[in-house]
C-alpha cells in the first residue's frame, strides 16, 4: 500500500484517518444507544472524540503500528463503549440499530475522506498541502471501508453478528449467539489463513469503487 511513501510518511498520513475511523465508530455505538434509552456510555464519559478515552494499547497503538511498518496497512480497534442492552426501549430492534451505527459511521467517513481527496486534486498544482491531503484521504477511504466491511461479517461479536442475532427468531438467535465466546478466535484464524480477506476483499473493492464514483474520483 503506497509503496512510494517511506514508513514515516505512511505513518504520518495514516494516523489521523485510523484514529478517527476507530474512535468515531465506537462513539457512534454509544450515541445511538443513548438515543434509544441507554446512557451507560455517556455516564462513563465515552461519548467524546478524545482518543485518550478510547485507546486500547494493543488494538489502537501496537497492532496498527506493527502492521504499517510490516505490510503498509493499518488495522485495529478501540475499547468497546459500554452498553447495557437491557436499558434499550425495544431491545431486539435497538440492538441492531446500535450495532449498525458503527459501520454506518465508517461509510460516512469514507465518503468524507473521498471528498477531501477530490478537494486535494482541485488545489493549485504545487500547493504544499495537496499531496498529503490526497494520500491521507485515500488512506481514510481504505481504512474506513475495511472496518465497515469487516465489522459486518456475521460472526458474533462483530456488529454484523449482533445485527444477525437481532433479526433471527429467538431459538436461532440463541444458537448463533453461542458462537460469541469463540468468534474472535474464528475471525483471527480466518485472517491468518487468508480466507477472510479472500471473502471480503471483493466487497471492499466494490464499496471503494462506488464511493470513488459517487464523489467524482473515477
């Protein structure tokens, strides 16, 4: 990814898009939960864009940094915002809405970064900020699209898994929810074997193509 950039340059253009992608994803969950009756995240001071409130030392710092250095791409996670599902007005429906909030936020951010890329291409040639803006925007499109699609994989405890269990009949939902304690191990295994990226890669590419087309990037 961006082989023309040095490691330092890549870290510089990746840090803001990555932080915003992860933090706003989590804040969106908490904000929608509050609107639907649960103020747990608000009471815990987690409805803030201050990254210090959301940083997970491993998922937000170590893993993205190592990935940028080794493979030129960042992927990570923040501390999940606390949500008490029992406080939601209509738990079965509202769980799906709260879960969907994160991926929707990533989609909107991907569009936002695409618009910044468009602005960068329209700036006068030689303008000092145009190239960094373009690279930062391109990385923002990528990281947000990857996070959106990854989180929609229907394996609990992902957002897609929660959406699936909220839509299924109770007995089937219970059966699927029993996967949750092992879900992250399943996802890591699928990632390490390359199966996951083989499955979601075409979806990521298609979404990025649509976003670039909608924002006039071709």
